[in-house]
């Protein structure tokens, strides 16, 4: 469980760096568009996290 929790934490810590430049380039400050795009990015990221399979050795 520790390894899984650490992987999830690391993924969340790295996530903003992955999407922030894309969001800034696409949105140019529109609040609603920012919200919609961020929500989509969060959902995509959570989907990726849901595909992680813990190994129990």
C-alpha cells in the first residue's frame, strides 16, 4: 500500500507541471474555459491513476 500511495502522491505532485503550460496556451484567461479544461485534465489524470495496479508480493 505504501508504494501505491507514494506513486499516487508523486503523480499528483507532477501533474501541474504537465498541464499548466498547455492550459495557459489554450485559455488566455477565460475563467469558464479554464474551469472546463482543468476539470477535463483532472478526470483524465484520475483515469490514469485508476489504471495503476498494485503488486502484492
